[in-house]
C-alpha cells in the first residue's frame, strides 16, 4: 500500500478516485497521515469527503445520502 505514499500526490489521487471508494478508503487508511492528507488535498472535495466518511466508519451513510434522508421521514 505504501506505493501510493511514494507517488506524487496528484497522480495517487487520480488513481484512487478511479477506484471503488471502499478499496480507496482501505488504501488511504494504511498510509501515513501526511501522505494521506497530501493525496486528499488533490482530490475533488466531494470524493475526499466520502472517503473520509468511509475511513471514519460512516461509509454507509456517505455512500447513500438518500437512504439517510428516507430514514429521517
């Protein structure tokens, strides 16, 4: 997994954004905080937010915001 930490952050971000978000989140969680933050800074804000939610354990809600809205009704 450290291969992404050794890449340029913009290149790593592009590859991770193209992956399944749960796989990308698993990879990001294995990186150092410094490397992960540099990569996330290069991502689209919405994608970085979803990956952060998955890493934090709130991935089900982040991946399906319409489900959360329906549960509140």
